[in-house]
C-alpha cells in the first residue's frame, strides 16, 4: 500500500511540474545585476511597506511582533555569545608557524566581512569568507575546518561581529566570468529542486513573512546579513554552508558539498542583491 | 526498459504510475531485482550528473537492497521500480527547470 | 579554559540587575542522538548567587531549562565594584563558580 | 522540542515516541546526586517535585498547598513560541514579601520546569528560557506571605521548518 502512495505523489509531482513549467517567453536577456538588485529591493519594500530597508537583515523577526519580542529577549544575552568569544580567541591565536589569520586578510581581517564573497579574477571563481579562512589555514600548514561545524562558525562569527553595521559591498568586476557566476547563482536561487519541488524563491520570495508550521519564513532580502546564526532548532551555531545544505535536504534534494561552485555563486548572488544592507552577524534565529 | 523521453509530461507521469502498479504484482526473482536495481541506479547517476538527485531516491534504493538481502524479491523489485521512477522524475525536474526558473524571477 | 558562566551585573544606585548565561548542554534525557540512542539526562540542578556572603537568589532547575541557560533577576543594594559569587552544580556533580564585579 | 544535530532525521513522531518510552523507563534510574558541599548552603534541591508528572502534584510536593489565580502575578510568555527549545518566559509580581517563584509547563513530561528562592531584599521577578515539548499551559506560581498565587497562559509550540 505504501509504495502506491509514493507512486501517487510522484505522479502528482510530475503533473505539478508540467503545469508550473509552462515557460513564458523571455528575451535572452544578458544579466543586468544593478537592475536585478533594484528590482529585488523594490519587490520586498513594496511587499512589506512597514519594514525599514535595513530591518530586513533581522529576517523573521522583522515580520512578526510576537517573534520580535522573543528576539529582543534573546538579544539581551544572546546564545551565540560563547561562539563569538571562542572565535575571537581562535582568531588571535597564532598557527604553529607563528603566522595568524590576520596575515591572510586585508586590514588584519577586522571589519572586512561585508566585502565577502568576492570574485577572484586569478582563479576566475567566487571566493567566500569560509573558503578564504580554510585556504589561509592550509597555506599555513594547518588542517582545514569542517564548513558546517562550530570552529568555522566561531571564526566567521567574530569576523562578522567586527563588521557589524557596515553595509554589504559586493562587487562584480567587468569580467564575463564574474557575470556568469552571478547568473549561475541567480539560476540556482530560482530553480526548483527536491521531491517537494521547491526553489529558494518558493519559500523566501513568494512566501517570505508567512508561516511554515511554527517558523516565519525570512524574506530573501538581507537573508545572509546575520550569518553565521545560532539556531534554537540546531541548539548551536550554523555557517552559511550548513544553512544551504540543510535547506536542500529539507526539501528532499540531495545537498551538494559545502563550498561547491553552485553554493559559492548562490552566496555571491544573494549577497550582491542585498548590497547596502548592514551586516548584523552573528545572529540568533528560531 | 529504456524510458522514452519524448512523450509529453502528463502521459509520462501516467505510464510510470501504471508501470509501477502492474509490475509489483508479478512475482519478482533475483534476476528481476538485479535488472530493476541497475536501471534505477543508472537513472540516479544521470540525476547526479545533472546535480539534482532526490534524497527519497536514495532511500528507495536502500530499501530495495535491504529487501533483496532478506530475500524478499517482490518488495526489492517494487522498491527498485519506485527508485527508478523517482530518479526519472528528478531528471525531468532538472531538464524542465533549465528554462522554467525564469518564470519566478523578480523583474 | 574560560569560565562557563557569563555574568552582567549592573547597579543603578539602589538596585542591581543580574543576568547570567551558562554554557551547559542541559540534556533532558528525552532526546535521541543521531544513532538513535537516548542522550542521558545531564542538566544543571541549582545555581546559587551570593553577595556580601549572603545568598541573594537560588535557582533550582529541572531538565526543561533551555540549553546554555539564561536567568535574570535583580536585588536591592549592590554597589559598583562589589563582588557577586555565582556557583552551579549539575546532576552529575560537576560544578563551576565565578566571582564577578558589579558594574 | 529539541532536534538532533544532523538536521531532520528525528522528526516530531520520533521525539514523542522517544518521550513516551523513556518516560516509563528513564525515571527509575535518574540519579540526583548533589555535591554535598553545596547542598548545605540552602535547603534541599526539591528533587521529588521535579519528578512529579502533573503540575498539581509538583506544587503540592514543593509547597504543600494549592495556589489561587491572582492578577498580581504577571506571566510574560509568547503567543507562539518561535522554537520549543528556547521559550523566553518571565514572571513578576506586585505582591508583598514574595519568597519563591516557580514556573511549570503542564504538558512537559515533568511539569515543574524551574523554581526560584527569593530571599528578603531580592525583587519578585525572574526571566529565563525554558524548553516546551508541545503546545501547553505555562503556570507561574508565586509564594507570598505564606500563600500561593498563580497565573496561567497557553503557549503554542510546533516543530518548525519543513520537516523530514
């Protein structure tokens, strides 16, 4: 009996695909990031006129008064405090070869989170903060950290903390490969995947501010500004990589490896369209 | 058992349903299981190439193997067929989304 | 290793507000881990706040207190620079203590 | 309530099954050892009260009397908890000489969540973060002048997110 139900759901999913996928005619437009970013901000400011532009970085807490009170209560003594202190301690501890993270980053790594991810023209790919941290470790003979575990979250928490309030400042250099990476990230954001057949946009654009069971969905605008986040759901810290991979498995799509190109480009797109919004990491989330 | 990709979506969905239902009734032998499992795995690999596998496909494949190991080849064949259907659906999703995503884009 | 207790005690003249955040898993004994085994109960049972040698607040906690527990209260008195001693003990007998300055 | 670390394998069903089976088995072997040095500093940790299932039994075990609702007890809790693992709840009261404040979550496996002793000179208010297994009444108990007063509020809790 059970497999019959499974079959019914597959048949249904296919039918929904057919209906949802009638491609409307689109001019083969070359990507225009500034126009996208403007359209992105207009969509959300029109949909939520009462929410100030910079408050979108508080995700679900700007969408609901009851949630906002709970958040203020938590922010008095936030659960990410321990991770922040651990990150600060780790950041200043030199590697075995005497060098430290400060030597790998501009301005000694302080107050620069808002410039990540950036497009590395030598490599021809997007480089995220998490990737840069692990590359710094490997360049100095240290083993890389897991992208989804606490050490990486602690380091990115401290670096985000030093950039609090600074607006996102993601640049797309005049390089066709950068435009491709941006477009690749945008495509990933809007592409439906997993058996539930959702895309990031299905939840965070079409139903931003609405509930999915107990949780209020964060609008996509400013969704990475608070990263890394301490989630009550996980009872611990979460990096951007952890968030992307768990989102995939939630909709029954097999996640890719953290820091695969798709995720780096996705982070590039999502950060670019939130340019101008302040960094508020590390954040607390439901 | 090579699926024919060019028929329209709705009929593809219907054929899968009918194929799934009828085949699980026939008695499956080890050979049937091996063939069905191989087909499912091949489809799932193709989905992997498109970077679009579903977690439920892997679950169905695991169920098939478990059933086969315990000698219940009827169930093993049914689960393999289910896995193949899921893998084919994920392939279809990836190909159809190549253009469909633009419909959602904020303009 | 840094203490597991973070304290913020601020005096406003006649009353002092005390906030404490303690690093502890607070396992309730009702949750299973990834392998499906029950994580045994491991939670802070009592936290004692002492000022000027007197106990000014005692928290008795059960397994329903959140992970990395937080508590806030205030008491009359307490001047800037005074000491505030905080001690916790959990159901396995582990304990930690800290003496914080009132700001 | 609390989801295991690797995402969504432990769905709500699993947790509830876990809760039921363990509740029967688990209570027997919970060891409530308490470092002796500390126990002397105040009267005993109300071990028995924390073992009680229902709110009434816990209150009786803790105070030996029953509470009457009073609007002088202010219970501040959310309408819908953002997550059952971290529910910010605070209790305050305008009653005179408050000696103890307790907070119970009726539907939790053990109702009594936290109990606070308020010596003379400490203000009658406390804020903390509690875990709630599911939608439930939260009951605040304030002991003042030897009598018990209470306030109750329902807090909705469901497992968040997309699920397995």
